[in-house]
C-alpha cells in the first residue's frame, strides 16, 4: 500500500497486530483515531529493538492500560475523551480505569529509564 492509497479520514481497522503495540485509544475502544497509533506502535517497536524486550507486555487491554499509566507515573493522564470512551465501552462495564496513584502495588518496574 502506498501513501497515495491512504485517504485522509478513511476508516481504519481497530485491530493492530499484537496488543503490546496498541495505542491507548485502541485499548479503550475509540471508534475514530488517527495515524498517531502507528507512531505509538513504531515507538514501542523501537524500544523493543533497543532493549530486547517489549516495553508493554500486558496480558489484556486493561493490563496494557495499567502498564502505560504506570510508566507515565502520574506525569500524563489519559485524555478526557479517552477516559469517557473507556467508561462507555461495554467490555469494561463495572471496571474502574486504573489511576497511577492506585498502582503502587502493581508489580512492575516499568519506567522508560529502567528499560534503556
């Protein structure tokens, strides 16, 4: 597929190969997203190439969100539109979105500095 074949606003599939490279907007089930998800995936792959291990190796979409939120350690919060999408997603019915200050007991040493 060439750049000429990709049209702005064209529908994209929500499934991006492995969960480990999925951007937060895909994990919460956002119906519309941009090519920024590809940039996220490239970043994840780059870190994996440099370090030899996946930066986010979650077992589920919720686990992936926990890992991502833990990495940013409160410096970044999930944007409000994605928080609302998460809350409306039937897959996460009766599930609270993880917050960094509630992940202290989450067993992972997962900061970018620790990976490099």
